[in-house]
C-alpha cells in the first residue's frame, strides 16, 4: 500500500516525460489551498497529476477536476489516478479556459497556463465560491508579472507571493552534495 499523506515521495508517481511538481512544492501548495475534506477543486495544467492526486486525497469527500492539454502528460496523469486508486478525480484533456467545466470550486490551482494566464485567472475568479482559494505555481518571471497583475485586477484579497527554492542532497563518493532545483513562485489569494 502506498503512503497517502501530504508531500508524497516523488518516486510514488509514474512520471514518463510529463512535468511533475516536486514533493516539497506540493506540500506548500496544498497548505496554501487550505482544503477541507469536502472541497471541490480544479487543477489547471495537471501535468503528471501529482498535485491533483494529493488534492483528491486531502478532499477525500469532495471532488477534483484536473485538466491537461498535452496528450502524453494526460496519459501519465491517468496512470497516476489508477496507481493511487482514486475515484474522486475527473480528468480532462483540453486547453484552459475553453475546456473547463462550468462548476463552482472551493479551490483552484494553476500549474500551467498555455499562454492564457489572464483568461484563466478571470475564469478562476468567476468560478470560485466566496472565500475560495486560488494558488498559482509559476517558474518564469514573465508569468509572475502577468499573474500578479491579473490577480490584483480581479479584486482578490489576502494576496501573497512567496519564492521557494529547494536543494536536495545526493551522495558523491563519501560526501553529500546539495543540488538546487529550479526556484518557483507560489501566489495565493482568496476571493
């Protein structure tokens, strides 16, 4: 049986060639979402589905929708849903925001925008319940600027930006060398 707590080990997931949010970043992302057990959650840019899977485990009495636009990543996403035997996820193959369902959510995660950041953040504002949480994981400074601008324009509250950099040790002979992973910006806000 696989461990099913927050911050699942990266090795728990099938990866293929799909992008995957690392365990440390998933743990912080989930903390910023503040999920209740019955939450309705949307993960935009699901990649391998690592955040979608962890959100579904946290919202075990709720439901999570995950959208991915790349076929190969979508297949990896489906494999991870099967691997964790999760039944409260609806996977969607398509481009956001066009392919997104007309639902109301308690939380929305944006992990990829496909160049549609402003439109996706507007969709998020229109589809979050009052008090709902938005969390955006960003790796480029250009998208950081776009997302910050869009969030501020939509009248969110409790807007916060953090920059996170994780280093992991790997053995080199008899010593341990710390290797830095790419920095990531995590934006969070409440409707």
